[in-house]
């Protein structure tokens, strides 16, 4: 059950906190063992390993369970052993983000939670390789309604298959902006464009290798894997600047109180998550957020005073 895995991850978190604090012996060996188990859980199984399974549904459930547990472990390793994860960040980011379009909502929820934690380890490197993909995923989650009417009216607890990703997506979006703007960790101005490094598609690789073969009759050896080739480009506009209008439009739409007649699409996002996202974005963007904040302030007051509203206004005033 997901709740059992979540409780096990909490227990692992406490154990790692104690072990990393005491450091009575080297933690490299147990961390490496844990890391290899995570890789086994996140990587798709080989065809040889699935040949003996005659029940595709059972195999899919088993893979989902292993992937969910591995994502939970990644979260705790990032929390308690960031220096260990730093040289392995590229491999971990690639595997984690490969689950962004997974059919199981539970796995997408863990990806949403992991994105700001991954970025916090090394913002500069994350921004060049994974920021654009992460922003597109989080903005898409913020914009999508999820809970079906039948689930909302049921008296039973909401299942993970129908959980609304939007509250967590708004929180992660604000936390991602803070992580990318953290100068002490290597971040900076979110509106400054930087290099973007993206892996080439298989078609681009084959086309380029075919052209190289026509030129000199040979191709590079040992570089048949598509992960060996990357495209490097200098963008005129940063990834956050490209998305800033859409992000603040989503915040404005969700910070308003829901209609009294119950209209609208899906359940409303808790305002505390939207206001928290807004406060974090303003802190991270600084002066760049000024043109977008004032039109939202009136909408913030429409639902009345609350502790979350006061906290958000305090953050806005400090920024």
C-alpha cells in the first residue's frame, strides 16, 4: 500500500538523519547500496527479466510499486545526503523526470514533489539541462483539473489514483523558483538567459552520423547511444521568462474564491497553496514580479482575511 511505503520512507528519513549526524563510520558503502537499489527500481526491466511473466497487469503493478518506493528513497537521500547525490544528479534527474508522463498519478505526484529538491542540489546545472522540462510539467499540472465528481462526493477516503496534483504542483512551482534563485547554491536571476543543454533525438543522431559518414567514410566509435550526444544552445529568453505570463495567469485564476453556485471545472485549489506559490515567486523574481502582482492583490482580498493571506502579504511587502 502507498501509505505503508510512505511510512517506511519516514522511518528511513529518521535513520539517515541520525547516521549522517553521528558519522561514526563512512556512509559511502550503505549509500551506494541504497542508490543502486533505487536505480534498479526506476530503470525499466530488460526484456529478459520480463520474459517469464505471464501476467502483464501483475508486472505493471510490481513496477509501479518499485518505482514509487524508489522515488520516495530519492527524496530522503536528497534531503540527508545532498553531497553524495551531487555527482549522480544527472542520472537521477533523467530517471525521475522520465516518470512525468506516467499513467499512474501517484508516480507523477512524487515527481512533482521531487523537482524542487533536485534543483536545490545544483541550480546552475539543473537549469541548463532540466528546467524547461520541469516548468512545462509543473505548469501543466497546475492547469489540469483532476478530481472526478464521483470521487468528490464519495464518503470514502480519496484514492491515490484520483488525487489532485494541483496543490502540490503550485507548492513545487514556488519552491522551484526559490531554488533556482538561490545564489548561495549557484542560482541567480531567473530572467537571465543561459545555456540550454538537451539530448539529441535518435533521428537527429542518425542523420548527423550519416552525414559524417558521407564526408569521411567513417563515424565515431562507441557513441551509438543517444545519451552521448547533446545540443547546446544559448537562448535569448530564460525559461522562467517564457512561462511567467502563464504562471501568473494560473495564480490569478486560482486565487479567486470559487463561485457560490458551485460552477467551474473541478474542485478549487486550496488558497494556502496558491498564496504560498505567489509569495515564493515574488521573493525569487524580485523586481521582475512587480508588473504581475498588483492585478492579483484585489483578487486575494475577495475571499476575506485569513492567516495565509496575511503571511503572503508580509512576504510581498518584504520583497
